[in-house]
C-alpha cells in the first residue's frame, strides 16, 4: 500500500530557512550552514518530484547555501586579514529583514480581523433638535459676574503669554517694538465693537503680542465697560466672558 506524504508549503526560500532555523533551535547569527544546507536540499529534492513551478527560486537559494558552505569549509589563508567577513552575513541580514516583514504582516492581518468587528452608526438626531438653542436669561448670566472673575481670566492669559516665550532664543536678545497706548487700544476696541455685536473677552486678550498689550487691552475693556459702551456676561463659572457691544453701527 502506497503512503501519501503531505509536503509543507512555504512562501519562499527564506521562509523555509527560517523554519529550519527555528526547528533546529539555532542562533540566527551563527547558522550551522552544513546541517541547514543538508536539510534544505532534502526539502528541495522532495519538492522537485512534486512542484516544478516554484522550484526555480528554491534552487537559487540552494546554490547560495552551497557557495557559503564551500567558503566556510575552505581553509583560511593565514596572510589574509583575521577579521574576514563571515560568508553568512548577507544571508543573515536577509533572514532578519524577512522575519521582520513577516511579523508586520501578521500584525496587520490581526488588525484587519479586529476592524471587521467594528461597526459605526450614522447620527440620527432630528434637525429641529440639533438646531434648538435654549433661551438665555441675560440678567441671570450677569448677576454673578465680578472683577475677581475678570482677573482670573486675565491671569490665565498672562500665563499663556509667558509660556509662549522660547527659553533658548530669549537669551539671545529681543526685538523692541513700539507699544500700544491705552487711548489707541480704546479707539481700536470702539471701532471693533461698532462692527462686531458680540465677541470674546478671552479672544481679545489672546490676540495680544506681548504682556504689555495684554494689560492695555484689559484696561481698555474696563474703561469701555465703565462708560457703558460694552456689556460683559458669563454663563458659567470659569467660562469665557462674552462681550456685547452697545455702540450703534
């Protein structure tokens, strides 16, 4: 009775070499080329009787192994440099690269399988719900507003200005520029409030290019608030303070 033997399929000659190295539990940096070549040739001989279509690339690797084997078996020339390159070095590099790509391929395949289990649901919020805006009681919003809260926001903006300073480049000097006066900033804010009905207190301060300009902007806002040209409001504690212009366009 004939016995059928199933030959293990490999993706290429490097895949077969990795299998033989792992099977023999040898160090990939110190391949026993004689033993590995013998086992490799046994597999190629069996493949030759079964699958001639993919045999060519395996035969090229077989020739490479035999060439390496012959170089390692030849006696070393005493006159040559003692640090002669290992004939296996290039093959080891190819095996390491192939093993890395193979591991990455397995990782990508696992991620693809995990992605098949993820489902997304499109938003189904009705338009009337998405467009709804709750009514705002301006008296209630302004009731809790104090100069202390204004100062807290001012201090947070000042800290951000300090964080923007490059600790290294600041040691090489700075470029002097003409600072903005309080009158100029008030004129600017008055013009700005004429064309912008609502705007952000924090946004104004963040546009400042220096600490001095932050201070001048803060004082200008207080002056405009005192004269009734703007009204400030805050919805919740620590929220940004909103500014409403009272200047007719």
